[in-house]
């Protein structure tokens, strides 16, 4: 169920999961069938909208898959979790990263995010691109776009700036390689 936006305006996210790198460093990761799941996480900590990439067969999977989350509630975080299909029976993820909503909304994001395994830093990264498009105003907010101005869309092109914002926020080392 979609919860109401505090601003009255819902957004759309176009999320491209480019690939994951350095997965050989993950404990118990076979690399036979990795896939990525993305979920929105709001204040109530429950998962909202979600999608999964196709299964790959590599320790360095390249998906280049784009998925749409519509509607997206501004302020919700995105949680990316990497699974290995061979060990998914337990429904435990192998590595994950949470991207706070204010680091990609409203301007988008592109960069590599350092993956954690059971709360510990790893050398593995996940490369994502996030494009944000303002959605339709909710009831009573229609006149916010009355001037027919274009919706605030920005394709993230400055990888280093996005990566630095994320690293500073998460206190991760800034020497995680950008491919």
C-alpha cells in the first residue's frame, strides 16, 4: 500500500542496476546465480515497491536492467540486496546497501555503492543509476505545476559528486574504486 507523500507530490524513479563488482570477496558466495533486489523503505521500515534483476552467472554480473518504481514517496530510502540463487532457500541476502532518499531525490544518483555483508564492509560494490521524475500532484496540489514548467528531471552525470555525498553520509572510505 502506498502511503501519502508529505509534500503531496509523488515521484517516479527509473533505476538502472548496471552491475556488481568484487563479489569474489563475499563469504559463502558461489557466483553461480547472483541477482539484485531493490526495495523502497519508508519510516515504518517495511518494504514498499520492489523489483529484482534477472539471474546472472558471474562473479561480476552486468545487468544494465532498468526498472520503474511508480509511485515513489519522496524521502523513502532504497535498499539494494544481492542474493545468490543457489543459497536463496534461506531467503538471506549475501550483501546489501541502503541509499538514503535525500541522496538521490530530487536530483538522481549515479555511482558505485559499497556493499556490506552482515554489517561489515567489503570490497564489493553495486553500480546504480537513478533518474527521478516528479509525478502528478495529489488531490489539492494541482496548482503547483500550473505554470506548465517542465517536471524536475535530472540525469545524474557527476559520478564523483554523488559518490562523495554517499561516502560522507555513510562514513565509508572514499577509496572504493569507480569503474
